[in-house]
């Protein structure tokens, strides 16, 4: 038996088929072959046409089946994971009213800040666990305020994954986890965030009906089946945002474990069994995939903008076409821990939420023209990224979220032995690397929702650990001193930015 998973990203749509008996991928593809366009009509805006997602999903599905000669009759269910915090509006005929305002669009920042201040910071944090910030509720109010005629035509507001589920099943639904990521949910009352909606003047009827994260959410319609080349009636049994799903795909379900990724930006997703929040709103809290009132499971989401983008910048402008990432890593490995005093703050990809939305830029400190070369810079970059993870994880630990084990897929920065060893030594956490990704996680979640896996332990029984990296005690002691020096530089930069 097979399960089908879709990952709705802002760059690509990925599709994967999981063999439930073997617990491994049968096939995976992504579409389109070049990144999907993001429209920025004004500075700070980021929009995509939801139909582009659907066209790419169709293309990925056709390629998945044709290239691998799949027996589609063996596919028993489908699941969806998606880019979080987006806004899709449809009218009563399910037609899209405007391009989706996606996760990296910052037009609603001031709207969220004003709501945070007016409603009361403590009240917002105690009830929603977050500032309204630049999340979906604030984006919806932006449309109401700036495009009132269009807003009046709106029948339902959806997240990107809700839209794809609608295209597959014809049903307009959402999930509890989805509502929390949009700041549409009151954790304290375990109900819609009516106070937030009333403040924005948003009609509660715009919010779709809830369906469980795991469980049948509708069946693929005849029309969708014809477009995709799949059997009609195939149940959609799972839906979750990309970060909770990434954590799920790595078996990060309980306190003490954390999921991480380190692509262009970096994320740590830790788990709490208590309704907690960060007073500085530097770390966001959302419902994990199986959160409930009886068994609370909150995802503490730390995001660092300046991660892999620093290393890719170095490759493009320093290593050029001469060195591969593997060769850069090899050169970095030749340099001693601490990069002979060279330190890098990696914050060159916009305002950092964990730094209270400061935009410090990237900086090199202690560069000695007579001692340092490109190898030192490559190592200092990886160490600076690991230090940034440590800084954010210390905030999480102050909240009560401890990551004894960090799990990640073998991708991006986690392909580098230097980075893996540095992160383990700097944070004191074991690193566990697995061969999995978001689309396979969605397929696994769908199989749980369909009852094809009877429990989480059964679902992950064949998930294979590829590598474990344990902290080296001697290196930990050395890095503790170096991290202290790096943090002093960061603290000084933060102080200067206030002036």
C-alpha cells in the first residue's frame, strides 16, 4: 500500500509516495523546474497566484506517476503540508479573489503591532501565545482596510494548505493547528479568537469549519481526479503547516526533542506540554499536529533568517564557480575551532524576530589580513550560524523548552560535518539525521489519519536514523568560551542599534 504526500512551498511543489510496508519513499518529484515567481508589487510585499500552486501540483503528480510507472490503485490516501501564515480569499463560488499574501510579506506588521498594543501585550500572549504580528489575521485586516470592495465579496479565508485541500476535495475546511498559525485561535478559551476578530471587525463566518489534522477531510473529486490522473474518492487524511509537519516527519512529538532545518533561513521547532509564551515574542507558539486540551502539545518555533543564505552568498561571491559546497566544507575543516579569532554575525537577511525585529546586517569581527584566509571565513560562517542557533535555543530554554536531541533531514547545512559537529558542541544537544522530508512526512501523516498506521510508534517504526552526532566534551568547553565572546559582540551590536 502507498500513501501520497504533497508539500506546498513558495518555491516548489513536491510530491512523494511512501511505501507503507517498507516505510521508505517509492518516488519523489518537484515542480516546476525553476522556482515559482513571487510578485513584489511594493517593497515588503510578497504574493503568489494560488493557481500557480495547483498547476505545479498537477504537473508534479503526472510526472510522479509517469516517470515511476506507479500503480495508482495502490495509493490509499493523501496528505498535505504547506507554507504557513499565508492568506487566500475566495468568493461563494470558490473563485480566488486576489493573489495570496504569503508568509514573507511584511505589509501587515504595523497592523499587528497596533493590535498587540491596543488589546494589551499580556492579554494577547496569555490567550494567543503570540503577538498578532504579521500573521494571517493581520493580513486579512489589511485587505479589509485597503481593498474593501474585494473584501465584501469574500466568502472564506484560507491558508495555502486549505486552498489545495479545497481544490482536491471541493470542501473548504481548516484545522486547529492552522487557526493557531493565523492567530485565529484562543488557547485559553479553546475557541475562536473572537476578541481578535472583533477588534479587526472580521466576520467569524469567514473562518472555515474545523476538521482534524489526522482523519478524513474529504475525498478527491471526479474533476480533480481527472486533472491529476488519480483515482476519484481517494481520501485526504492529513493537513499541517510546514514546520509542525517537518517536526512530525522527524518523530518530534514530545518535550525534550526538537526538529531543525537550516536552508536559506533556519528553524528550531521544540515541543512543550504547557501553554507557555515568550514575553518578548521572539519565539512563536503554535499548536503541534496532535495538540488537544487533554494532551497539550505546543510547538515553540524559533526562526533565524540569516542561516544558509550566508553560506550560499560566500559560495557565490567568494568561492565562485571554483569550489563546491563540499570543497568549502573541506577547507573549513582544516581550520581549528574558533577560526583563529575570526567571528561572524550571520544576520544579513532582514530583521530577526529573535533579536526583537532588529536588522543588524552581517558582520565579520577580528579579521586579520596577515593570518586569515577564505578557509577561516568558511569555518567562521558555520560557527556563527551555530552560535545564532544557540542564542535562540537559550531563549527557548528560558521558556522551559529544552532540546536534548535535535533531529533534522540530511539537507542544506546539515550536509556539512563541520556544521553538525559545531552545532552539537555549541548547544550540547545530540544531532540525529534522517532521510525524510516534508512531502514524505505528509504521506506518513495521511497514513496515520487513514488508520493504515494504528499509532505513531507504528508509523515511525521503519524511519531510519542515518547518523548521530554527539557533543564532544572537550570541544564544548572550548566553544563555551568562544560563544561568550561572540555573544558579547552581538550584545554590543544590539546596544548600538538602539541608539
